[in-house]
C-alpha cells in the first residue's frame, strides 16, 4: 500500500494533466482527486490486491563471467 500512496500523485499528475478526458485537468483538480483516492485506499473496509512479479539477480563476479564466456556452445544448423 505504501508504494501506491507514494507514487499516486506523480502518476496521476502526469496522466491527467497531459491526457485528461475530455480536456487535461488542472493541477488543483488532480490534487483534490488524489486526496480522495488516498482516503479511499486507506479505508479498512476495502481490501485491494495487486499481482506483481519480482525478479532477484546479481551481477556476476569477473571469474564467473569469464567461465560463462568459454563454456557457451552455440549449435549452428
């Protein structure tokens, strides 16, 4: 939930002031709308879920990188 709240104003400000329908919104309109969204998100009566994928990786050490370059075999047909 903290991620939603932290990025909500930035995402909304960009999208609604640039692509608002039928006309782009003013900065003040977006701020009022975001305040209403924050209040709704914090309401304990509603439970929001979001699917997310997470990928963990690390940069290979130099000796691992050297090994992988020499051990790669590409079959050409």
